[in-house]
C-alpha cells in the first residue's frame, strides 16, 4: 500500500510540473500541490496512520460523499433550463492554450454558445474571462474571435475581460449588464456541465435572479480532474461566498 501511495505522489508531482510548463502557477497548480503534500505526508506517516482503525472509515466516507455529490453536480449541470427567449447569454471563460486557442472546456462552452445563438439569434452574448498567465490577450477576446468566425455578428458580442474567477465572471458581467439594461434583463449561463451548479449559485449571489442554464459537455478524459477542482471550489464558495 505504501508503494502505491508513493506512485500516486510521483504522478501528482509530474502533473504539477506539467501544469507549470503549460500555464504557470494557476489555481489548478495550487490544488495539485495540495494533493502532492497530502499524498506525500500520508505515504510518509503510513506505518503510524494504519494503526488508526477509524481512519480508513473516514476516508471511505469522504470518498462516498464526494462521489454522490459529484453525481448531483453533473445531473444538475446537464439539466438545461434555457427558454431561448433570454436577452443575454453569458459564456464563462475556461482558460486558453499556450498558443491562445481555447482549451477543451472552453471550446465546448463556445460550441454551446453557437448552438444557443442558432435558437435565439436576437440575444446578446457576454464573453467573460480575463488575461491568463503568459497570455497576450484575454479569454474574452479569444472567445469573441471564435464566435465571430462562427458567424455571430460582432455587434451582439459584449466583452468582459477583467475577471479571473467564476465569481468575478458573474460580478463584473452583472455590472456591465446593469449599465446596458437599466430596466432589467433576462439571462442564461453557458458553461460546462460540471461547472453549472456553482455558476448559477453565483448569479444569485450577485443579484442576477432567475438566470437559466445551457451547458456544454465535458470530454470524459478531462472530467475526473475537473470534478476534483470543482468540488474544492464549491466548498470554497460555501465557506467564503466567492
């Protein structure tokens, strides 16, 4: 068992190095560093910890709760509530590759935005995302370029290029929309299935009542890591509200 833990520790270290090379000291890196520390310490103290008969039960219970809540998050995210009569569609950023093209998660959100536009061509589209580590331009700019290349008129696209978290996506988008629509507006949120629960919660926190949802799917290979990060972010949201 201890050898297995050291193997996991090594994999976390390699993944952390890969993250730094691709995107610098991102939030994903710090989360991964936490796993590195936790797995390393557990492996180091394993002979002592295995004497604690209650510890496996605690770990198993935490794993079961995490799996069940992950299932809820995915079911929630895949249940679309968009009516296709909304005034606004808010597309949330999800990182760019080193060459400035959308990441897999962001690409699925943009594909969903194109589908939404096809069913509600009158809606304006907010693309929300700031400048990432090592990038020369914002996620919002990259998103706008893609949507324009997909045939969506530029006059329908509103850029919010200062945010660096989901909470900021919503707060800064809300500030822009309140100025543009002083008498009120209706909105749908476009993001990945795993990310929708937290995104909709943030719409309520910033005062964007009644926002609906329209999801983009997540590649299976990206889903385990995405869910681990998302569960951590949800706990942070519950504790801090951001």
